[in-house]
């Protein structure tokens, strides 16, 4: 005897549709999976701040945004990562304003040597109305800058000799970040500038392809450059802000509520980063001295004087950016 039930295909389809509708009503919308870029290793102030950003965003959006950060530059070098974030292939990142210059011309103003009188002056400018102007310029290139990180002051270091006067730079092969202004800067000091990705510098210093580079104390130490370059000359020629930036495509997809959450998480990350930065800068300076690095004092006015032609050429080439430059000078 057979059981007298047969499956009616029409009823099956109707039932499946009802189940689907119920599922859509009760299940949360699919999460946005965000991938973030960071050049620094775990434990670096920026990395810790990005970890906290990721956690705050994921927790407070109840998983509507699931963020993950990739440290150590494993997703590529900075110029590539900028392009990928602009296109939305990457969703967020911590970028230095130096390599941003070729893409967002306004940010080149920040790469003019000795622009800020000190780090506090940089924060004052970037946290105010002028910082918003930079954020607007970045947004026109599809990057939403939500907060500004500290990056200390950058100084020159090398494997060959103490540098006290600009003349001591003569002939040194110095790595710079990807921006023509830095090539002009090192050339004006008599050195040979080599633009190169950050991740390649260690090996190039080791093999003598480079004699030196320039950076802040935490990066000098965390990159291991301090093992090879034993002369650190406190030129403090660049005080460059860094952004926590979101891809505009990812930002535009967020509800108002989630935009507020993400913005707050970025501001909290910046507060943490700046605290950690202060401790880390001091600590790294002590660590590298203990590791045998010689700190050289420099004749700063002499270095500054060598930069005058760079300012003159910049203003001639970008007359539209002169008001921004003057506003920054007047705001300090
Ligand atoms: C670091 C900065 C990085 C990167 C690097 C470099 O100080 O935080 O974003 O710009 O310098 O020299 O390439």
C-alpha cells in the first residue's frame, strides 16, 4: 500500500516563497566586510589605534560593518593603497599626507619643509577649519578623512657620517617618499634623492643602494633602519599629518547612524594614537641611542635657508595654493 501523498510543484514553490519572505524579514541585512590598509607592524601606535577603530566599528554597528585591518603593508605600498582606497577596492586606511601629494595637489602644501613651527601647531591647524579644507580636497578624490593622526617630525639619518650642516649632505643617496617635492628638497641640500617604497628601504640601506633616508623616531626603530644607519641628524624638516580615511564608496553606503558611529570611532582612534605617539617617540629615541645610534644636532636655520627656492618655485607653479599656504602660516 502506498501512502497517498504526492508533492504538488505549485504548492512547493509557494511554500518556498513564504519561507524566503519570512527569512528576509527576520535575518539581518548582509554585513559590509571592510578591509583596511596599514604600513606599520603590530604594536606601532597607529596599528593599535587602527585595531581599536576596527573593534569599535564592528561592535557599535552590531556587525553591520565587519572591519578587518591588514598591518605591515601586506596589501601593498602606500601609493597603490591610496588608489585602491579611492576606487573602493580597499575600504579604509591610515595614510601619510606625503605620498598623497601627486593625487590631491592641495596636500602638497603640507609637504613644504619646515612649514609647521612644531607638532602642536600642526594639530591646531589640522583640527580646525584648515584641516576641513584638506578633508574637502581629499573627498573630491573619493577619500573621506575622518581624523588626523600624529606622525612626529621627520629627520635625516644615514650610514656614513654625522650631518650638522647642509654641506654634510653632499652626495648622499637618500630615500624619499613618493613626491617630487622631496626630490627637490634633498637635491637642494646637495644629496641624491631616491623615491622608493617604504618596505624596500631596509634592504637598500643594507646593500648600500642607499646611504640614508628620513623619518620619525618610531618608524626609524620599527623598520629596523636604526640597525644599519648609525647617524640620526635632527633636521625635523617635515611635520606631516596622517589621516584615517574611508573609501567614499564605502562611506556613501552607510546609513546616517552608521556614519556617526564610524566617525566617532575614527576620532577615538586619533585620540588614542596621539597619546601612544608621545610615549612611543620618547621611547624610540632612547632605544635607538641605547642601540648605538649617534644623534646629531643640526644648524636648522642653514637647512631652512636652503629651502627658500623650493617655496618660491612652489608658489610660482601653484599660485592657487598660495592663500592656503599663507593661512597655515598665519594660523600658527
Ligand atoms: C612613516 C609613515 C608611513 C610612511 C612611512 C614612509 O613615518 O607613518 O605612513 O609614510 O613613514 O616613510 O614611507
